[in-house]
């Protein structure tokens, strides 16, 4: 009679311990899933920030392409540069105008 009582109590304690172990495991898995969701949110935010930064850094190039060409610069580009008396080719003034335009663009 004591044997049945003791075995019943041991069985109940073992079932409780297994339940506690399972609960502990599920909580640790939920914690890990929560961390992964947090990390993915951070990565998505970083991706958005980097994409925005790339667009901002690429904006000056798009703005330069959209600038209307100057009449002087198109004439100088179509003609070959003239040689000076020393025999070297002179640099066109349109290049300095373009660099001035590039420097004048605001950086965002």
C-alpha cells in the first residue's frame, strides 16, 4: 500500500518536472524568435537608411545629367581644341564652367 502511494507521488513529481522542462524550452524558443524578429526589424531599418543614403549620394549625378547644356559648352565639345603657339592643346573653358556648376550644387 505504501509502495503504490510512493510510486504515485513519484509519478506526479516526474510529470511536473517534465512539464517544467518543456515550459522552459518553449520560453527560450519564444525568446529566440523574439530576438530574431527584433534583428530583422533592425536590418530592415538599416536597409531603408542605406537605400536612402545611396539615393542621396546618387542624386548629384542625376542632377548633373539633367542640367541643360550651355551653348558655349556644346560648341567647344563639337570642335577639337585648338593648338596654342607652344604646340600644346588648350583646355576649354566649358570644363571650368561644368566644375563650377558641380561645386555650386548643394549637398544633401
